[in-house]
C-alpha cells in the first residue's frame, strides 16, 4: 500500500504538501495539487482512517448547525437527530454548536457569522433561499469550511452535499393523493410557509405539475404563514371566507394545526380534503379525527443526524459523501397506517 512519503517522493514535494492536498486544507498550487492527485489515483492510495480519526481527536473540530423554523414542531425531530449525532461525535473531541432562527434572512446571516466567530470547521444549514446566503456559503467553501444543506436546499451554491426530501417529488405525491382522494370539482387552497424557502416553493411546483392535466382540480389561491399556527388560522379563515368554493387544502409546511382549527371553526371539516406534510403530534390527532386525509413524511431525525456524519467524515478522513443529493424516503401516512 502506498504511503504519503512515497507519494511526496514521486511528486517531488514535501509530505506536508501531500497532507494539505489530501485533507483539503488549501495553500497548494493547483498544478501541484493535480499532480499529487494523479499519483494518488494511480497508486489507489487509501488513507488509514483509524489513524486519521484518532488524529481528528486532537483537532478539536467544531461543527455548526443553523436551522430555520424556531418553534416549529417538525424541527424538534430534526434537533433530536442533531443531538444524538453530537453526543456520538463528542467521543472524537468534536463539538456541535446549534443555532435556530425564525424565517429571517438577517437572523440566519447573523447566526452564521456568530458560529464563524466561534471557529467552526464545518456547517450544516437549512438555508434561506437568498443570494446573500448563497454568497456566504460560497465564501465558507473558499475558506475550506465545508457546508451541508439540510431539509431545504439553495440553488447554485458551493455546498458539499444536501440531505433531505426531494421536495418536487413530494409535491407530486401530494398532487397524486389529491387526485385519488377527491371527486368532482376540486378547488384547492394552498397554505405554504415562505416564498423564500426552496422546499416550500418546490412542493407547490410539483403539486401544480401533477394536477395540471386534470381540469376538475384547480388551485384557487396560495398564502404563506411562516410556519406559524396563529397566522395559519387567520389566513385559512380568510381563504374560506373569500373563496367558499374551496373544498381542499394542501399544507406544504408548518401551521397545519392552526389551519385545521380554522377549517373546523368554519364548519367545513366534513366536506374538505386536507393533504399535509410531516407527522407532528397535532397532525397525528387530526388524521385520527379524519380531517387530514394523508400526510407526507420526510425522516426528520435522519435529516439532523446525517449532515453531521458527512461533515465529520470529510473533515476527519477526507471522505466525500456517497452522493451530492442524499434524499430521504417519502413516507405517506393515513389513518390506517399511523
């Protein structure tokens, strides 16, 4: 098996230069880096992972986590995955710093800057879909700080990987469920979270794509509730008042509890089909009651755990993720399979 010393000799560089290339620490001429990597590939070099992980214990690695949706029940399960993985990584002298924000661009940028000031080596983030966040991610990548997006992605950013649902396909699944679970003229109100969160807009796009060939199913209006139950109650109430023809709802994000309360308050629970996402306790109760016909789940625990595993493996051993897009399973729940 080839060694770093042998690679350095063949490349005509120091062992330290080879080490910087293999561990993605920069400060190496691009031509030299490519020469080293050609030798690495030719010799099929495999690092001693056990030794590297032991070395990582001396690095005091710090991983940052920035999540949207403070106060949103869905993220409780994401945080559970983060905390379990953080406990495991603590055994390798790797700490995890967690920040959670509202749907606020400035809050997210401040959270990233705060973690940077604490010396993080990698970042897991559910990103606000804005050019300022994209530029921040690109800047981190340029500094050798890898970024893994989770739960929602961001377009055209230099991130290492994404962990979460394929939200367009999730929206397509919701459209298919709406087609199967309704009859006659179907008028849909969409209650979403935020126009600035890619996963919410992607779900709507997938839903619209699937129902497009069916003229009996039409979207009447779309509102955004920032995953807030009180706002969701008011917006759903206004939708039903302004559009009494609405007989179906698609909730793309949080705020399901408030929306269902509004449907009940309007005495529309018996003639309204509701499709939602995720299986928080209040959603489970409304499925049992029969108001929610189906909900589409997205493995939140895994979304919290896997990004940290990817970041640690990359920083400790140089191991790239198996896939750039790590999609979790789509799990459809109805009353009969809760």
